[in-house]
């Protein structure tokens, strides 16, 4: 990594704590990713992105800001990226996937709270995340009580805007959500000083849809046996999608897919044909939360699909690209986003049905349902997933964990036993 210390210092980072974080990442990345055998060559771009995770991309964001651009940080797939792009803004994901800054976070949050919430609060309060420090506004949402209340606290330390996400999908809820999308559009226009036009919004919808199509193409290729790419590499790409440049990312994913298509034609996979295939469902996995996928894929299985926000839930649906007024396109954006089957909704039968459908479509042998500790929506909804799994005769392993490494041995034992059961 180049020497970016002057840039980090200008952002107000705690350089000592930041160095500790960056020094810890390379050996983990080496073990989880670079030590894999027979990786696609086009993964080199995504390796570079991680190597320069706090370098080149942060420099790009600073250049955008110096030219008058605005950076919008988000925590959830419900925030419409199309609207940010249409106003000339740049959207980046902020969710944390590592136990960092816990001491600072616990000064303002309960100790027993979702690790993802504690992580993003720890990043901000410890001043070790240049993405946070680059944002002109961070956009929260009311998808769970923990996040909703945490954003109140976070607003004491940075500029926070919160979108009210509905809990049901009735007509009144759709009316509420449409009003929130319009309110968000007005905030973004005020922030950027740019009025969103029909042409600008149409172009932004097209760009984001192209990114989703590239990820859909990648997902489709993973149905092959043997799969041409590991589940860990696919997850990494899906994680990077939240903060890389939209058009560059789309190009690089499509270049990778060109390579993967050739591997599929030649029967080249990252594992032998017939390897046990797993679908992972549940709580999102933000960078660098790779613990459970690494355990699964070093225990003799391959992950072929992620029913996660950092997975299919992020890109499975497109926004209609029909020309029309800004109001009509905002309606399309709102309808597309309310269709996401997050555990916030009640009832939420679509999600359990989707897990069963993915199991069949991807030729899976089992499902691992992953829940972060104290993530109440996904923890409670695991009952519905288990009920459908029993009905459909789908082998299911439920895992509840956090970001620590203390339970790796225990989890590996459970995963290996599950895989042995599947082979039997």
C-alpha cells in the first residue's frame, strides 16, 4: 500500500489505531483469500481493491469532494443509490464487519447489542474509518430497533439522516415509503445543490441496473457444477459493490464473468465436481466478516449462493427503466426497494420461500442460516426458515455468532458434522 498517512491525518484519523487495523488485515486476507487454489485470474482487481481499501478509493473520494462532489454513506440496501447518483453524489457503504473500537462504542451503547451496530459506531468514535470521515451525510434507516436508536446517538458525532422503512407491505406502507423516497430525493438535492432531472435519474437507474445485472450474471454462473468461483470470492465481490465506483465495478465484474464462462465451458472449477454445495442465509456480512464462509469452504464444501443483504437481496431485482417524469421514476424506485424481503417485514413469507427456491435452483445440499448475536429480526425469523426447511426436506444448520475468533473451533466442529451428515 502506498503511503497515505498525510491524507489520513488530514481526515483526522487516529493514526496509531488505524495502523493496527491495517496491519491486521493482510495476514487474514492471505489466509482466507490468497491461499485459495485455482482462483480466477480476474480476481486480481478485487484483491487490489482490498489491498488499497483505505488508500486509492479514499483518494478518489477526496478528489470528488475537492471538485465539489458530495459523499453519502449508507448502512442498508433500502437507501436508493440511483437518487444519489442522479444528483451527482457518490454512495458508499459503511457497515462494519469487524470487532473494532468496542471500548469507545460501549461508552454510548449497551454492551449486548448487535456486533454490526457496535462495529460502525466503534469505527466512527475511534476515528479509524476514512470512509466515515469522508462522508458529508450518513443515511440510516429504521430496519431494526437497535439501528434506529443507535442513529440517534450517532447524530451527536456526525451528520445523520434517517429514512423510515415500513414494517409491512400494505397500501398504506407503500404510500409511506414513497413519501420517504421523495423526502430523501429532496435532501440529496439540498446536499448537492443539484436538481434531479428526468435524464439524470434515468441514466442513474441504468448505471445501477447494469451493476445489478453484472452481479446477477455472476450469480447465475455459480449454478455450474463444479462452480467456477468460490463462495468467498463471490461474497468479496458483493461486499466491494457497496463502495467501489459503479461503472468501473460493473466493467470488472463483467470481465471476471467472461473468464468464468470459459471456465464453465471447459469444466474448470475451484473444487471437484460433486463437492457439497451450500446456500448461506441470514444477517449481512460486511467486510471483513469472512469467518463463517471460510470455515465452510475449508471444511470440504463450497458456497453457491448468499441469501443476504450482502448477496442476492442487494441485486436480485432491477428498477424499471421506463422513461417518464421524475415522479414516475421515483415511484419505480420505491416499488423496487419495498420488494426487498428483509426480516424487518411482517409477515415475511417471501424470504423463507426464496431460501427454499435457491436451494433447488443452485443444486444445493444444505443451508447454513447465519445470525449475528443480538440480531433480533433474523434470529426470530430463523423459526420461519426452519419451518419451511422441514416442509421442503432441506437440511439446515443454524449458526449464531459474533465477530470474534473465539468460537472458530466450535463452529468448525459443527460445520464439519453437518457436512458429514449431508454426505451420508
